[in-house]
C-alpha cells in the first residue's frame, strides 16, 4: 500500500477512485482471452469448475452450479452456489469481486468451505 490519502489529494478535478485489481484464477494468454477472462462472471464460473474437478479427484464428487444474477453478464449483481441441487452459498457480486481482489484463490476457498460445511453425502 502506498501513503495515498483522500485528504492529501490536491488535484481537485476529475476525482475518481481506482478500482481494485482483480487477481485472476484463470490467467489470460493473449489480448482476446484477456477480454473474456478478466470478467467477474468468467472467473466465478471457472472457480466452480476448478472446485468440481478438485472434489472429484479427491474422491468426493459433487455436481456444482453457480447461478449469476443481474442485468450485466460480465458483472453479476448477485450469485448462488449449488452443490447437488442444494444452495450452499449466496452473496452479492461486489462481495465476489472483493474476494478476487484479495487473491485469486479467495473465492475458491470460500466455495470449498461452503460445500464442506454443507456436509453433503
């Protein structure tokens, strides 16, 4: 973190907040893939796919689905995570974005914990 403070800002024109940088679990490998893979919705879907594969490899397979809600296909306003048809977690798109800003695997950890806590057999 730098020592920036809104109180120390002296340029009084075009004041904006720079959005936090999202850490991507599915890394782009070119410009075209970056356009797709940098969206929150793609990262959320990819995370669920990774978790489903991880659970299957560990011998605890579950059918995972994520439902993204809202008008913007790239930035969902809310989401619901289902494991074997049971809603195990839900939240706002802003919360999910904050997870990815914290770290690439933060949303994955959250989803993993939600499935584990649901104790599905």
